[in-house]
C-alpha cells in the first residue's frame, strides 16, 4: 500500500512588486492547508519573500539564477529596474527558466515529494507547456483585474487588429467583453502596442500569454462585488476555463516589512496624519514602477500648493520637485521618498482620497480602506482600471492620464479641489460601502473566502500515493 502524501505545489511568482505582493499572500493562504509548497525565486528577489517565509516557514524555496540575456542590463532581476520598453525582453528572458525547472521537477519524480501542480503568474505563460511536458496541471495567477486580464488576452488573441497606429486616439473595441468597451490606442498596454509581427521577442511574448488559455483556470485578485459583471459573463467568451475570484489579496504585514528604504518611519507618518480631520488628506502614489517625469512632478507639486489641500506624497527617490517646495508645504504636506507604508496610510482615518496611477494592488487597497480614488493612469492595465473605476463602478474621479502630456497647474489644482471639496459625497458613500463589501467577502462564508476554499479543494484533490 502506498503512503498518502499532501500534494506538492510549485509556486512561481513574476518578479515585479505588483505581482509578487498578492502572490505571496495567496501562498500564505495555501500554506495554511495540507499542501507541500515550493516557491521559485531568483537570488536578488529572495529578500522579497521574507515576509512570507517568516509567516510560513514550511514553504521551501528553489533559487535559480536569473537567465542571462544580452538585451538586459546585467544584474537586473526585477522589472522595477527596467523601463516599460524592456518589459517584453524581461518576460522573454525568464522563459529560459524552463530548462532548469524541467530538470528540477523531473528530479523530484522519484522522491517522496513529486510535484503535483504548478501555480504561476500569468506573465509566465511558458510554464504551461512545462507543466504539460511533465504531465501535471497548471493554474495561472492574475494580479490584475478580470477586465484588465481579459483585455490583454483578447488583444493578443485577436491580433492583428491595429498594430501600426500612428494616431494615438485610434479606437479599439472589445465586443466580447460586457459593456463593449472601446479604448484608445494610447490606453492599451505597451506589451500589445510594441508587438511586431514576425519579431521573435514579440511572437514569444504573445505566445507566452496565449498559453494561459490552456491552464485549468485563473486565480484572480479580484472579488465578486466589484467585478461580478465580468465574472458572470460566459467565461468561454473571454477564453478562460475558470476564474477563482479570491481577492483582495493584501501585502503581508501591511507591506511595511518589505525591506525598502523609507525616508520617514511608519509611526512618524501616522503621528503626522493624526493632526488632520477625518477624511481630509489626499494620499498620492504612482506605485512601485512609474516615475513621474519631472515636468509632471513640477505641475502636480504646484497644483497641490495652489489647492491648499492636505496631502502625503509617496514618491520614488528619483522624482524631482520644485526648489523649496518641501519647506513651503511642510505644515500641510508630507513627502515620503522611497518605500511608503501604503496600506497603513490608506487605513488612517484622516486619509479620504487617493491620487493613484491605478495599479491594481493600489486600487484594491483603496477599496479595502473605503477611500475614493483620483485617477492618473500611466501605463499597462492602469488605463483600463481607471476607466472601470470611474465609468462602471463609480468609485473614482478622473484627474489626468499618461506620462507625456502636461496638465496646466491651475486646471489640475481646480480638479483636485473640486473633487475633494464639492463632488465627493456620493462617490464617498459608494466607496465606504465597497469597503464593507470587501470585509464581508473575505470573512468566513463570504464570496472570496468561498472561492479560495474552492481553489484549495482543487489542489487538495491532487493528493498523491507514493
Ligand atoms: N507600495 C508600497 N509603498 C510604496 C509604493 C508601493 O507599499 O511606496 C505597494 C502598494 O501598497 C501596492 C504595490 O506596492 O501593494 C504597488 O502595486 P500596484 O499594483 O498598485 O502598482 P505597480 O507598482 O505594480 O505599478
């Protein structure tokens, strides 16, 4: 008689902060189950796993050298260190992990702990043929909205629709998606806009995403009360077999122990916020990837100065500000350079607004805190997210778009002031209600809780006899 062993799941995150953060939380949830887990990492990304490994010490790590690529700067192992134009090359370079992973999985087959399934990021579609080669199932993990994921896959699936657009406003339609959205060429992800038929990297990146359609389904960082309209739509139309909407997944330890350097401590920020009235402060962040070009940073700084609003602005170290700005606004504005304790800031009672680039994690963190967003999408799926929040969900006000055009400082100051002082009431009560729905969804018996249980059951079914 063979011995029954818990299934051994190989977890493969994509090395970008916005992808790793929710993936680690999913891994933490899985570690609470009767599953054996191994997580794949490249050496310089290992510190990013420490919040997970300290909470879930039973998780094994498999460290593999980052594949060398003549097209990437040496030593770059995380997409935050790259411009969006190198994203395709980065995705492509990672696919060279296929071979060492194949060897490792094969080496496990004769052990007491053979690999039963792969759960990997949807930017690592090449893990699908890998899973097929060794005869195990693969589940894709999406750190984006279902809408954003559907738009990206639909674009790459239906190519070529419009690949050489010189007109940035050229409209692209999505009749297969509820609401039949239309996006302008410039609002589509660079991964699509940079596609060139026949170019090996373009073709590899496209194929990389198309493989996701072969997966057993997507574990998605979203939830029913927010994206029910896309989840209820016949999934075949979007080409996905199954979606488990398990979100919001959140940064482990509130994201504060992620090793990033901060110019002020979390407690200093909280104490500073304590002095302001409930819901009166605007928190500003463009996420972990985007750097606001200095002309835009100058205009935003001047607009904030003119608006008279209270704010906390978290920025990448390299952002440049107008001379003397920090001193002038010191009484009502705080600048954080480096890694800000975002989740804690959003949960502070004096913060009522979030000027955001609409990265999906930031969006979910704002919704969890019941906060209204002011949207300024910059790249990738952020335009799609922003449109959804403003036009479909009614949870945000549009502020600006993109990294090239520069708004006029007075116009920006006015939109900011108007949103915060005049127009907020209705949107604010919707945002608060959404915050309550988030809490309901993740608590026992809630929709995300049940979806996560359903996904865990899929994995537990893979129990092995050795
Ligand atoms: N984040 C943070 N402090 C910072 C910048 C970002 O804690 O100073 C976290 C933020 O809370 C979110 C993630 O990093 O969890 C950013 O992910 P998102 O999807 O919003 O945007 P991306 O960085 O991928 O553009």
